[in-house]
């Protein structure tokens, strides 16, 4: 029987109405029951059941009671018999459902094209729309092969319509198509570029893939940026000018979804000029225009990032240079070390003594100490002055030329009048960029407030003995770029034509006013701010009251103003040891299946989950045999996921050349496809788990980052002070059963709070996530505020919990919590939340629906920002953090739960070193997209290991010898993330005929399953 529906599901979907009950009058026994369950299954799933096993047992019981027949009678009803077929025909006449005809097929394809042509290309989404429409039209689903044919036809026709629409817009732009064609002109001998469509690249046809001349305009436009330097800045400016010179109309892609544009761009990127020439002119023009459209936004973003990084680099190098000089000078001053030693000895000798009686004599008197203080103050002032001088010198002698050219190509704007002085200052210095004078002209109005910081003011201004005060031009320019960087980072200033650095108003849903009620409901938040505030206050009082009552009896926490390092003194719970039975279980698994090659683990997971079907080609048609394609995708995923590279993998025993693997990787390996494959294997693992082994499914995940070394000839690789060394971060979301549901590639300076929220919102698996364990770096007051609005619990391990302040629910609670008084602070400012409540919901909605990334929203909520919603979000976060901290401090089980969750993600990070072994674990590419592919392939490989290990553990525990071997403590610590039986290294041998012997059968292709009504 199928999985039980539960009482609500049974009542909703399997209750006969009076009319339906009347259809059973002339039927009895098994026939009566079989007819009834076929009827209700049809209205529930939009099709008839194929076998008795599909029927939920509780649903059968419910129907049996209604028709007065024992449920066991259904065993005598043959769903494949002529009588059952006759019943289905009768039910079609009664209900209006009918089998899918050729006319229906044509209409369904036409409907899909109308719905998806402008913004949808995901096969699963198209399938869902198809099944929804079939239910609406009361059409029974055809065979799986026919459904796939409908979807492929709809996708093809939709793309043709979208291409025709955009091509027409491009044709109307003067000379645009000619300039697009010029990008792929080849002056050497060539065949007639007849219209050959997308079939130009047949299997293994890669001879011309390397035709691109590195000096061509198209190659330059496709090229990725170098590291932070003046040359990179100038190169990116040149690229942007080249893209703009093509003249793709701004509105060429109006109404076309980002997903569709990205697909076209991917096809253009994967094709060489010779292949692009073979496409039909309309297709070629649209693909190239999509590439240029996206690259223009990306290059603009890159230029902003180079601007920010360049200003930061000038400042950092100035500080380093001046620091080294001052340290060297400081060591030359005699007597300071000896003086420090005397003071230290005197302090230790009389720790209870008075400073005047102990320290002064040791230092040689009060005057000596005053002189030392005066010298240090003078040194600090001199340090600041020297740093400004070096900054100005570095800017004017090296970086000025590039930064001034950048002002020519970027259009900076601000929607806040408070920051208009910076915009005016930019216009001013651009007007005088070719000037060689020391000072700005007297006739100019020079904005100073909000542009030049106070500590730079005396350096930027020159006041002569006679005459007017003058502004030193180069110093002022340096101040303007520093002010610009500060405003850009909090999005108070934005850039026209950018994506990441666009107008922040575009980050918010533009239909919020119209759909306000719906958006509030989706977030499960009350429309009235007072109700929201009352809920928060009630939770704060409950948790603070519980902690205040239990605190005297809690041995692991005390709160006192006498503690030196914060009012709260907290002792972490003791770590728990791994049960011995688990070691024995792992050894038994290795004994039963032997040492398994990692490629075989990936192969087994792919065959059982069909996850690699998510890797769709960037073109519309391909000619690679399906079996051959699967082998190549396995090898490519292994090459990227282990970091061993395609060249090393191609040398193995499998019959595929390096050229074939590289061709297939270019056409099939995409970030979108790998993410979808990761979702498939995660969902397959959740389905395969046995509750008797793993317990009930959890709703919490743990998140943390790990550092990967990476090549640094690019603008993304950065130095990480915590990990040491240059590289990137990978941020994982791992659930309790060691399954990754999301991964992200981040810069070292990226917000881990934003990454944690992004993973919770975008994981796309079937798991319902209601809580998130994070380390200290994944939490902040803003993070607590956002997660409260988004409807899930942020559960951090706070590193400095001893210094956490507990906020009061209201002024009336001043004397309520006596035991917590030393850790308490002011009341929450509820009026600030009430006044900005609607805007808080608007920003939370932007994150939920994806109109903006979490990082884009958090960039506005920085301490340097003047955004009015920032203070409101902070207050919500402080209230929520108080609720969490009070609960955490008193609840030992919650402390252990968070610790165990974070141990899971730490174990996952430990496995990275085993799987990602190639090139010493260093990401060996300067291309961001290639780095991301490596990380996503690692994600796929590691989840494949968890999936197969899950099946192995369940197989082993099904053996009578292991039936009752595991204790409750063993099951608590049981994890499918282990690798003692895995061989990740060595020559790659791929044998598709060899399989792991597992009890769970390999699934067959399912028939189409309409969504439940």
C-alpha cells in the first residue's frame, strides 16, 4: 500500500459526496470498493491507479467504511482486468475526465508556449504547469515518453518565439546586427555559413573550438578580470567601452526573464566564432546580444569592486608602510624597554599598592610618565599625518590615471540628498581631471562636508598668510574616492547599468503595494505592528522570567557584575565520545563491500537517483548518445569534484578522450545544473532513509564556512585573517544526517550572516527548514532580526556570550529580573519598530521572493548607513537575540543540540580534504565560474558518498546479526559521512556494468504524477 495520508488528507480527498455515492448503487463487494477507490484516486491525483500498491491504506479503510465493504475485499479487485477497464470508461463518462488525444497534445503544447516563452526554461517547472493544465482540462496524463515529448516541443517553440521577439528588436536598432556579426567574422577560408541551427556541434566535434584569437574583441569581452591592479582597472574599462560600442538596445530584453537570458548567454559563451557563424542569423544575433547584455552588467560590477579594492589597497599599503617606519623609529628610542620592565617589576612586587607610591618611583617620577604620554600622542598624530601623505602620494603617482578614467565610464547616483555632496564632488573632480594645477579653481563650489573627513581637513586645505583658503586638488580627489567607497559599500550611492551595485530601490518587490496582504501572509506576520510587538514582548518576558527563576540552580552559568570579562560566566557542555559500536559498524561495511573507488560511489548514486539528468546542454539539441553522455558526465564531475582535473581523469580506463571530455564539460557542466543535481540526490536520500534507523526527519540545519586556497590572479581571491592565506570561502548548509542541502562560493570578506540566510531561503530541497545552527560569525543582531521576520530560528554558538547584553521588554520591567540585573541593559525601542514595520516586511519579502540577495539587503544595513529601517531591524534583532540568549543559557539540551549540529558541519568540512585531494586542495583557476563548478562538483561527490553510505548502513542493520546491536546512544551519533572504505585516489576506471550489491532496487522511470488537488 502507498504511504498513509493522515486523517485530514483522507477526509479531504477520499470522502464520497452524495452524487458519487449514487454511482455505486448497482455494485457490490470488491467491485463496489474497487470502483469507489478508482473514482476518488482519479479526483485526487488526476489519473487512475495503476496497481493496488499505490493506494494509501488509510484511504482504502475510509472508502471501505463509506461503501459498506471490508477493506480486505480490495485484494480481489484486479486493476488490470477488463472489468476495471470498463469501470474506468464508466467513470470518464460520469466525471468528464478523458484520455489525452492528439488534439489535446497540440493544445497543451500551445498553452505551455504561451505561459513559458518569455521567462521559463526549467523542465520541472514546465512539467508542473503541464500537469496543472491537464488537471484543469480534466485530461488524464499520457505516457512518460509523451509527456517528455510535449515538454521538449514546448521548450523548443518557446525559445523560437523568444528569439524571434528579441531579434526583431535588435533589427530595429540601427546597424546593431552588423556590429554583432562583426564579432564573429573570420577572414580565413571557410565554408558557406549556411543556416545549420544548433546541430552544428555533433558528438566530439571540437576541432574548431580553439579558433578564438586572444586578441579578438569577442575574446576580450569574454575574458575574466585579473587581480586588483591599475592594469586590471584599465582593461575592464576598455572592455566596457567595447561592449557599449556594439550598441545593444537597453530595452532589447524587456519582458524576457533572467533565466532565459542566462541560457542564451551560456550558449554564446560555450560556442566559438565558427560555431556562432553556423547558427541562423536571428539566433546568432540574440545569443551575442544576451552575452553582451550580461557582460555589460558584470563588467560594471567588476569596475565598482576594483574601485573599492583599489582605494582599500592604497589605504592598507600606506598604513603598512608608515607602521614599519614608526616601529623602526620607536625601537631606536632608548630607555623605553627598561622603563617598562621597571614598572612591571614594581607592579608585581606591590599589586595592592597605590600607583603614586609604586609606579611613579619606578618610572623615575611623574614628569617621566607625562613626557612619555605626550610623546605617544605626538607619535599618533605624526602616524596619521604620515599615513595620509603616503596615501596621497600613492594615489597621485600611480592610481589616479585609472580612477579618473573610471569616472568617464561609470554613472554614480544617489537617491538620498544627504549624499549629494559626494555626487557633486565626483562631477567636480571629473571636470578638472586634466588639470595640472596644485589647487582647485577659486570660482568652483567645493563640497567639503560629507566628503572630506575631519582628520583629512587640514591636509586638504591650504590657508596662506594672505588671500583665500584653497583646496589642494590631488588631496581632495583622494578624499572623494574614499567617501565614494564608503557610500558604495552601504549602497547609499549606486551605479547605473550595474547588477550587484544597482539602485537599491530595484531590490524591493515592485508589486508590494498591490500584494501587501499576500506577502504578510506568506511571512506569517500580522498586519498590525502592535500585534507583532506584543508577541515579541510576550516571548521576551517568558524567556527572561524563566532564566531569572532557574538561574540560582544552574551550575553552568552565573551572572554577576564582579566578573572581569563580562557579567555572564558560562561553562560549555562536555563533548560526547563516539560510541564503540559505530566503529565496529564501519569495519563491517568495509568487510562486506570492500574498498570502493570513489568513482563507483558517484556512479551508483547517479544510476539510483538519475541526478545527472539535471545537467542539461546549453544548446537546444545535442547528438551525444545517452549512455556515452552519462559516462562522460560521471568522469567530468569526478574530475572537478576531486580537483584532479580533466587531463588526469582522461588518462584512466574508460574510452573517452580528453578532447571529448572538455567538449562535454563546456556544453553540459553549469552551476545551475550541478545545483539541481545536488537537490536531486538530497531529496533521494531523504526518501530512502528508514525512520527506524535515522529517527524522524529534522527541520534544522547547521551552517559554517571553510577556507580553500585559490589562485590569486583575479579580484575574488582575498586574504583571510582567521584562516591565514589567500583563498575563498565555501559556505555549507548541512542537516543532521550529514546531507548538504546548499553550498555557496564566497569572497573572504563576504558576510557569513547573509550566506546563512541565503542558504535557508534558496536550498530548493524538500526539507522543511525551521532552524539554523551557526557559529559566531554567522550571527549578528541584524541577522536575528531578519530571521525573525523570515520565520525561522537562528541558533548560534556565540563565542563571547559572556559579554552579551539582555534587553528589557519595557520600562515597566526595570526591577523585574533581579538575578539578571548585571547583564541587563535598556528597554527595546518599540516605537522605532512600529514606525518602520511595513518597511521591515518589505525588505524581508525581497529576500523571500528573491528580488534581491540577502547580501544586497545587508549591505544597506551597516553601521555606516543612515537607512531608517536599519535601526528598526536592529531593535527586532536585539529583542530576538535576548529571547535566544535567555533560553540558551538555561537549557542544557539546546546547548548540546547546537554543539552536535555544528559538529556535523565540521565533520563535513573534514571530509573536504579527503575528497578534494587534487593539487593539494587548491582551486587552480583564476575564473570565478570554474571555481564555483569545482565547489559544486565537490558538493555532488560528497552527497553521493552520504547517499550510498546511507543505503549501506541500512543494508547492514537489516542483517539479523545487527538487528539489536545499536543502542540509543549509537543511533544518536550515527552518521553516513565516513570514508574508511573509500579509495579516492589512483587511476580512474569506469565500468558501467559493475554495480554495488545493495538491497534497495534501482528505481525505474516513473509515470507522470500530477500534483495533488
